[in-house]
C-alpha cells in the first residue's frame, strides 16, 4: 500500500535533496550551460541511455550542429550519422523534426511553456517537462525511470509502475513533491539520486539524503524489491540474412523507411528467414523481389548476434555477385553503389556496423561465384 508524505515532511525533504545535489552532483557538460538548445539535446540523448555513453556523443554533436538553426538545416542522413551507435534512432529523427518546426513556427526559439512544447511534433511529455523546468524554471515534474524508482521506494508503491493508474499516481506524487522554487535543480536531483544512490540493485541507502523519509528503507528488508517488476516476457528471436552485393568493387546499400525501427538508417539489404528456408535461397529470392537485382550468392562472410529492446536477431551475412537488373525499391527509400572505404560516410545501425568493421579489417573482393557463372 502506497504511503504519502505530510505537508510538514515536504519542505525538509526538498531541502535535504537539493543540498545533497549541490554538493554531490556529477560534473557533466550539460550542467554548465543555460542554453535551452544544448539542454534539450542532452535530455533527448539521456533517455534510455547511460550517461557515460552520452558523454561520448554530446560535445561532438553540438560541434557539428551548434544551434537549432544548424540542426534544422542539416540533412537527416547527417543527423543520423552523428547519432550512429547511440541507439534508439527515433530520438534523432524526432530531434531533427522538432528543430525544423521550432525554426519555422517559433522563430528558432524553444518555447518555455510545457504545453506549447508538447504540441511540437517530435517532443513528448518527458522532454517537455525536462526542458521547461531545467532551461526555463517552469514548475513541471520530470518522471523517468530513475524518478519512478525513487518514488516507488520513498512512498512504498507496490504496484507495477507500467500500469496506467500507477503511472498516473506516480506523476501526481512527483508533481506534489516538486520544489517549485527550484524545479530544474530538483528534477535533476531526483534523477541524479536514482542514477547514483537509489540504483536498481544494491541501493546505497546509508548515503541517501532522504532515507529518513523513505518507507522502503524503513519497512523493507530489501528496498530493491521496489519498484515492482512486470512479468518477464519471452524475447522473440529472429534469424535474418543479409547480402553484400558486389559489382566491380562496389557494394550495394539501401536506406530504410523513416518510420519504424531504425528508420532512415542505411543497411545491407536483407530478409527474415522463415522456418526451413536457407539463407542462400532467401537472399536470392528477396533481392529479386524487393530490389529487382539478380544475384549469385557466394561465400558466407560472418554471423552477427544483436539484441534490440524487445527482440534479438542473428544475422547471417553472405557475399553476393551482382548479375543483372536495375535497382527498383519496394520497401527501402534510396540506394547506392559505394566503395567499401565510403561506407563510413553513411549512418548504419550497430548490427550492420559490425559487418562494416570486419569488411574494413579483412576486405577481400574475391568471390567463388564468377561473373560468367
């Protein structure tokens, strides 16, 4: 049963958390700026991504796109290339889409108001709350995974936080707890607490600045039991085959549709394998039907295993020799014949990057299949 905090408890809790944050917060580059654009970029990058990973990209991204106008002017390919390896590529597409709208409809000025931010295509409630509070001091609570964990333990919320009613209750609690005199710092403090102290496993309760108020610390032998974890779902696994189609030293790549998984990214054309279907048969058939290329399937090149958020894949990669046809796309949106050393200029997702890395290290253009057949 969830607990509540009394009005008398709220003020000292807020002050203790803010004092702790002032003394213990990590030295991060986005905390050294009050520029709304830079704060926006950091908050988008930090969603579902560890801070150490974001640190590899943040400064480099801002150097390439130093202003919202620069981002809006950029080609999506360039934005995706700068994001390559950071994952969850819909974030990059949404960032680019929102930048264009802000330039076109708001004079390149990021709105301060939460509701106005939410109306911009590409900005969701979390991002709107983070930007409006941190960049503009608006009293809007941020609720991310870290905050959900802190509040679940603080208030002894023993229900699945992914359920609609529980999610709404947590959001209400976050808003009530928010220090409206310093909403940006308070939101960052809550997220920092979850990231560094109130961690998923082995929380450092003895170092927590608000443990005096924490119901899980006081009543549970193991506070890490909360938040309640949803039942584990079976993670589906798919076998895929991909083709390295060669023609006189050039290799064929195509671009995925912008909507959906890995939207806008480049890849080696591939096919999902059905039960009993050999990779060679599937590649030959799919290349003809999907991109209108007749190919001869040659040597096996490599196998790539990769896990996405909701499924896993094994990618079987084969060298193929172009025989005939002019590219005609049915699901992809663009195509290129490129030299292996030009692949680095295109944005590829991680599974395909592993293929490229091996190509760069071991590339040998010889195939058993010959052009004469």
